[in-house]
């Protein structure tokens, strides 16, 4: 635990993951779990947790708001119950530590989804349906099951678009809000199917913004919304809703204290709905999404790190390694070559330091991740670097992000 605290003190952004244009490791000192794909014990249940008296009011200048009960009644029918029939994994190499082990040996897994329109499109997390041979969906209070078609998937943002052939009368699309307008302290409601308990509602607040979480393929998802509304396995793909009944996020992961429990401890993460809006059209028309790729591994420089290893700047991004043959390598950017251990944390020194990107000052790794995520393959990013005390400029033509982050090679 002391080693983890020291690491967090030196690096506000994670070293140690292959940050190839947007990958970070899980939050230091905790465990992030995808909140979908819980094994079903068979048989439906109508157990519902409902909070009907707690008021929920917006902190925004618009004012007003609804009670949890009002939001539940208005939006509950727009939340889908998703059951995925999973095939056993072929080998232990593909084992996903974020998903229940029972689910990976085959069986039925459950999750949630958001009805988008009256054509039957449903948004959910990719990890809810990944590897499924069959996907069944129930809508609202109906017990009728529809077989869903996978329209498109984007593992990098952990989103998937499904479609069911259901009558318009059973489709109750939810209104999508603006996640950029969300503020810390805003009240929120989560509706989903935790542990297979369909149509469960919980409430809380937005407890933090601008978080980063790791998608199952190793790349990072930025601008994530943190909430204390209870989210548990099975909530994945369900909506996080504001006081006006608008979807502002897709509930996706939870943080546990490392005690072995997969339950809620008051910290959950939702992918911002604006991230989903940016990819839904591509998922519908192309079936997949192309993301830009920088090809570096690095992390934020803190004053403590700069002092400890005598860096020439107190803030910026230290590049640990550059993917051979990748976009940054082709642009002449260099990684480190000297291994060092500081308070139990292993890092690689001697690499270029990023101080600016596209003319904007860079103080942390999150800024680089966000910049790359906003661009498309083939576009350029201009980096101002420090190398051996000298300032250099490199223009990188971004590549197409690979399907997943390869496991980092052992260091030392």
C-alpha cells in the first residue's frame, strides 16, 4: 500500500500502461470493475428498489427538477434488460479480469441498455455483449424477449449499438442530454438491472468529473462522470439521468476497495453521453469506429517527480517509450532508456518531455489523451518537446489505433 501511495504522489496520471494514443491503467490503490456480465441464475425477477420521496433538483441556472419517482416513471420504460448467451473462452490468454469468471466459462450474463429511437436501436456497453452468441432484450415492464442484432461495436469507448424488431408501442426512447453541462454536485438517477434485478433505480450526485477509466481493450475513456449513485454488476449500459430526465452518461464501471467484493462502495463511473453521440452514427453506418493513435507510453510530471530525478521542468508529460514503427517513432520522438526506481515505483527516464501540443500548454497526460481522442487517423498533432535541455518541435501524423493495447514488456 505504501508503494501505491508513493506512486500516486509522483504521478497524477498513470505510468506503466502502454499509452498508445489513449490507454491508462486503473485508478491506483483500487480495482475498477466493469459493471456488466453478471451470471444469471435463471428465471426473471420483478424485484425493484425505488426511492419515491427523495427530491432531486438541478444545480444549474435552469432550476427545477423532478423527484426520483417522477424520473423513474418517465424513463423506466426506456431502459432495456439485456441477456447475453456467452460462449466459453478458448484460452486463458483472453481472460478478462473485469468480468465475472463464471460468465467467461459460458452461460448467461445480464446488463442494461438505453432505447434510442422508435426504430429499435439500443445503446449499451460493448463488454455487456462481447463474445455473445445470442442477445435477448426485454423492454420496459414487458416480459417479451426480442433477439437483438449487433449493429456496431466500439471496444475503445466500450459502446455497442443493438437493434431489435419491436413494435413502436413498446419502444420508449430516452432523451439524450449534454454531458458537458454537468457539474459536480448535480443530482442523478441510475436505472438498470444490477445482479439481474430488473428495473432497479438508485439516486445520488455527480461526485467528480474529468475522470479516466480503462476500456477492456486497454485504451482510456476520458471525461468520465463519477457518481455515488449505487451502481453494481448488471448496471452496465444503463442510463445515468439528470434532474430533467435526460441521459447524461452510460453506467459502465465501479471502483472497489480491493477487499474481494464486487459490490458498490459509493464510486461508480459513467461514460459521458457526448462520447456516445460522437460514435453512434459511425456505429450505425459503418459498424465500427476508427480512433486516432499517437504511439507513446508516458505520464504526468509532478513537482515531486521533477525534483526527485532533476527534470528541467516541473510540469508536462514524460515519454517513457515510443512504439516502434508507430506514428511518434516516425516523427522522430524518443522514449527513455534509463531505468529507475523511486520509492518502489519503476519508471524509465531520458525520454522527450512534451510541453505543448498544437500550441497549447501541456501539464498532464490527460490533456494528451483527450487531444488524440478528439482527432481522426491521418490528422496531425504538433508537439513541442524538451530533449536534453533543448527545445524541439515534432509533427506527428496520427495512425489508426490498433484493436487493443499489447501487454507492456517487463522492465528492469
